C-alpha cells in the first residue's frame, strides 16, 4: 500500500495535468480565452446542435427515382451505341418498364452482334466475383432485355450518395466557410447539421431540388389533343408545364445541366424579371450552338426536374454558350435555382425524412441551467462525502474534481459534442463517480472493524474492492456502449459522457485517491483511521 | 468531528425474512405496471409515432383553449397541446400529414407563422419533424437496444458468476424496466428518445448495486462453506448495506439538484433515472438476492471453479 514508487506518482500526476490542460479552454469565459497562451492546447468541447441551436436534417435517397434515372441514362447510351456507331443496328419498340430496358433488334441476324455490343456497355461491379452491373439477355430470339443487377444498383447508389453528399455541401455552403456537417449515414442517407439556422425552410428548398436541367426540342408533330391526354409520338415524351398543361418534347436532350460552368441570378434586360443566367462549357456551347442553328424559328423547352419551365422560340442561333432561364421566378427562387445549378445536379432525389431544429435561446438557457446544476450537484456530493468519510471523503472529493476535469479534457481531445442529455450524463457521473471510493472506504471500515491494523486494513480494502469496482462498472459500460451504438445525436452525447466518466472515475478512485492516501499514511503514520 | 453513518456498524437485519412478501409485492407491482402500459398506453412522442412537435415559449401565460383554437384553425389535423416544464412553455403536437413529407414541412412553417402573428413576444424553441419511416426505426431500435443491454449484461454476469446470478440479473432488470414503463404510463409523461437513454442508464446502474452484492455473496460463499444460503445472503446484504445506501444517496443527491435546477427539456430523462435508482436499489436487495435461494445456489456453487483453480495452482 505504502509502496508507491516515484514513477507512479509522476505518471498519475502527468495524466491529470494533461487532462486539466485540455479541460481549461472549454471552461474559460470567452474574454479570458482570447488571452490564453497559444502554445497550450486550444481545442474545446463543441456544443451539440440541441445546445448550440441550429437545424438537423436527415435525407434519404428516393431509390425508385434513382432506378428510373439510371434506366433513362442507359436507354440514351444504348440508342447512341446502336443507332449512331458503325455498324448501325436498327432497333425499335424500346421500353423501360418494370425496372428493365428492353428493345427489339429489327434484323434477327444482328441479334448476336447487338448483345456483344451491349455487353461492352456493362461494367464489372467488383474485380473478384466478376459480376457486372447489368444483365443482358435475349428473349423471343429478337428482343434484348437489360436488367440492373442488385450489386450494380448497390454500387450505383453508393456512388450517387457520395456525389450527393458533396452536392448538398456545396449548395448549403457555396463558399465552404461554415461549420456544417454533411455525412453519409448507412447506404442511402445523408445527415446534415447546420448550426445557427432557425428556420430550415430555405435549407430544405435548396436540398429538395434535384436541379436536373435539360434543354429539349418541342415536338411540333405531336397532336395537341393527344398530348393533353399524355400520349406522345415515338421518340418524344409528354412533360407537365409549370404554368399548367402539357408539352410534348423530343426524348433526346439538346444539352443538359451537366455541361454548365456557371449559373447566376440576374435580371431580364427587357422586363426586369428575375432570371437565371447560365454559361455552358466549350462542348456544351458548341452543341447548343449547332442545334439552335439547325432549328431556328422552332420552340425548345427548358426543363427542370421533369417539369417544363418555359418553351421559348429560337429566334436566332445561340452561339456564345450563354443562355437565360426565365419562369416566373422571384429573386429568392431564382437565386436558389442558380445555386442549385451551379453546385451540379443531385444524382438522386433526396427526401427529408427527419428534421430537428432548435432555437438559439433554448440552448443558452439549458447551458446556464446545466452549469448551475453541475456545480450544485458537485457541492452536494462533496459535502455528503466529507461528512460521511472525513479525510477519506476529502480525498474522494479531490478525486471527483479531478474526474470532472478529466471528462472535460478527454471530450476536448476527441472533440466530442456536449448535448443536452450529455449534461444529465455529466451530473449523473458526478453522483456515481464516488462509488468506487465508497466501495473502497466501506471495505476499509469493515476490515478495521474486524480488527485489522491500519496498513493491513487499507491494503485489504483496496485489494478486495477491486473486483466489485470492475464488475459493477462493466455493466454500465455495456449499457452505455449499446446506447452509443444505437443512439443518434443527443443520445450519443449522453453515452459518450457516461463512457468517459466510467473510465475516468475508476482511474481517479483506484489510482489518484490511492496515491493521496498512501502519501498521507507514509507521512502521518496514523495508528487508527477515523473512518 | 464524528462522521455520519447512514447505516450503523455491524447491522444484522433479517432481509430474507420478508422475501416472500417482497416477492408478492414485486410481482403485483410488475404486473400492475405492465397492465397500466397495456390499458393507458404510453404517451409516445413524435420520435416514435412520427409527426411534428413545436415547442414554443410565450411572453406570458397563455390560454390553452385559445392556443388550441388558433392551431386548429390551421386545419393541420388533431393537435395536442401540453404545458412543458413551465407555465409559459407549450408543446404543440401535430399528427403526420397525409400528403407526405413536404406537407409536414409546411405544417411547421404555418404554426411558426401563426405564433409570430397572434402571440407577440412568443419564441419557437424547437421544431421536430419525424416521418413514419424514421419513427418506426427509432421505436424498433429503442426496444432492441433495451433488450440487448438487458441480455448482454445478464450474459456477462453469467460468465463472471454462475447461471443463477445471470437469471437473477435478467429478472431484476425486467422488473426495473417494467416499473419505469409503468411510471410513464401512469403519469403520461412523454416517452421520447431521452427516455430510452434513461432506461438504458437504469439498466446499467440498477445492476451496479446488484453486482456489488453478488460479488460479496460469491466471496462469502467461498469463505463460509458451511453456512446456509439464507443467513449467508443476509450477511452479504448487511455487509454491503452501507455502501448501497451511500452510493444510491450520492447519485440521488446529484440527480435531485439536476431535477430542481437543471434544464426543463431533460426533466423526463432525469426523473426516470432518479426513480430508476430507487427501484434498482430495492430490486438489488429484494429480487436479485432472494432469487438465488429459489434457483438453488448452494455454498458449493463456486466449488467447481475453485477446484479447477486449485488444481491449476498445484500443477504450476
């Protein structure tokens, strides 16, 4: 017991000093923090959204939409390959229903060649299994059916979610200066946390728009009555117009939003309405120029997320790669669209499935009350310990204070977030942290009652209490670990404080207070322990 | 200065004498709690049933009827309005709208706008919108996490002690969790994610007491091989009684301060843990221990492992 080597004293002191050093920045008021020397650690505990105020959104990919888009892209790819690349293969009766792309090869002799070329359009999903992202099959000897494989869909979704995460980040924070969190969660979800936002409507409007921009020629051959009923001639499709009614457009895009380099909200020079000015990249500008040249005096449709915004006439070829999108915008909505277009389209539609917003005042009040409660609880427990265990209670108290600082220090080191339930976890830990000391002290009391001498009682007390301390804390670790695994946001904050608190309280009780007791006993040599 | 002794030295209380009575009471309380949950149901928050909750603080006391009429005028479905924490703060709960997620988003904005217009000086503290899908997941995850924690801890105890102790732990936890749920059914306090966290905390801390007592029982079983099980349990309970009281009181003191002075939003979390500590202390004495008698723990329950250790020591 008294055998407390110097190196042990030093290492315990060192651990505690480091912990305190890291705890200090989080406890200093702002004005003092500014004067805190720069060479010392400056990381502070961050506040969870429920304390700092802000908005949290959970977004989920609309997988049905993703699959539809993938089919449409594949259709485009297939027709491009077979109808335009040499040797041409005539195909027809293309359909994309039931999650499959199927088409007829007109000349039965070319079926094998067509299958061969379709295979080149598929990609291996991973190198090991040799599985590809699409299955190519021939049915009824002349129809080719392409089916998305599960592995292919999973991979496509994974890629899409990575891109979507970056797009969401660019949209919310175009300058990249805000402290926002945008992370992928699971296979098809994205968690967005934006501190300081009180009304998340603007945020949702930004994320809610897929911003898939397409320019397509209006199909003038379509019968207007048929179009209003939703029927379009082959090679065309019917899309709703934002002002009501339907428009038939060619399936093939003239140019898409992928070829944009810039989008800005501006004003129309003739009527002063809010519009979005866009600029194409070189390839897009060339294509746009050529198509407009070939189609002067015909209308084309500007389509956003499968809705026609407007269908102006091509009065003259548009050669500079600049264009204007108009469509009953306010300045705010035009600005939103510009940001959305500039950040790129979302590869998959995202739905908001959970939203939590906390105003800044509630958090501030909660922190104030939390600090008062923490200090109050600490004093209550300190008083209780000292009247119960005297000198040993004082040591337990010192352990408690060191423990509280260590928790703060470790949270700062790991940059963990303090949440509202985390405050409860902190206070609970203050109450429970003395447990290890209680176990030890009670055991020492007991051993002394049994007639053991001071040193013997201390030795046995510390030794025998160890298994109980260990087993009792493991149950808390199991509960807190499960809470951490299943919990999200605030609850995780609670679990983190509990977990850290369990580790630090065992450390302070078993090492720190033991050291204090050993040093005292060595110096004072008491004949009897007042306990 | 004389030290405070909550429990006098060398107590010799005959806890086990009351074990059958305590068992009957515990069974009645557990069944009553579960029945209460079945009959009255739990007041599940938006976390578990989906929908929206707007928490707002007003400049002065608000006539709840007027607030209800104003919210209902928005035609957002059956709204429920509850005072929350203090008489100026209210929770307005709206059901999941039929029109999918975007409709839900609009509903919150409408309430926000209405409050700003009709209640000067009011402030929206928080808005939570949870879709049906997420709420179902949260409910499943919550139930699963509590079940896993209970099982995990029971298995751990089984490994560290004997199977009877593991069963004892599981029954104790079942009792404690049932009582906590019964409390929420009785008071109709809102059950949200925080309450799940509270129950997991109770699961951890209730067993804390139990483990300390079990540890002592094991020690005494090895020490006094001739002693009958009932007196041995009494001895172990008495020896650990002072520790049980001091630790429980210390936790209750800290939580009591938090209940009175702490943030209102975590009142539910705190009160649940507070009561859970009470229940856990009771159950560690009157459920975890007597169950060992019924499951037939005998002084030689630990003999096998002991023998093995002895043999190992001799070989070495």
